[in-house]
C-alpha cells in the first residue's frame, strides 16, 4: 500500500494498493470501521463501500469526493506510479 500524497483527511487512511485492478481508484477508510473505494476519474467521482462495521458518514464521503475531484490529475499520476511499483 502507498499513502496518498495529493491530500490527506484527518482521521482517514487514504491509500493506493500496489498492483491493484482498474479502473483507477484509491482506498479510504478507518481501521476496523469502514473502507470505500473512490473512483476519482469519474465525473463526478464515485465510490463503493468495501466494508462497513460502523457506517461511514455522508459528510466524510462528500469531503473525500470533493477532494478527489480537486486533485484528480495528481491522483492519476500517483495511481500510475503505484501500479509501476508492483
């Protein structure tokens, strides 16, 4: 796993998995609580829930999606690098 450099969000773990499948996405979550996949190249960015033990708040999802849209180009560069590190 590679930590996102484009942005961080307090309380969330934001990572790329090396050698991950497409489409380009990153994983956002809180350990042992929830994890989502964020598809940042979609317009607007989309997401899917990977798991939820505790429900992810709508406010948190909206903030992650807003940041993903604002940093789309940087995220794509990071995605490509993370896949090359496989």
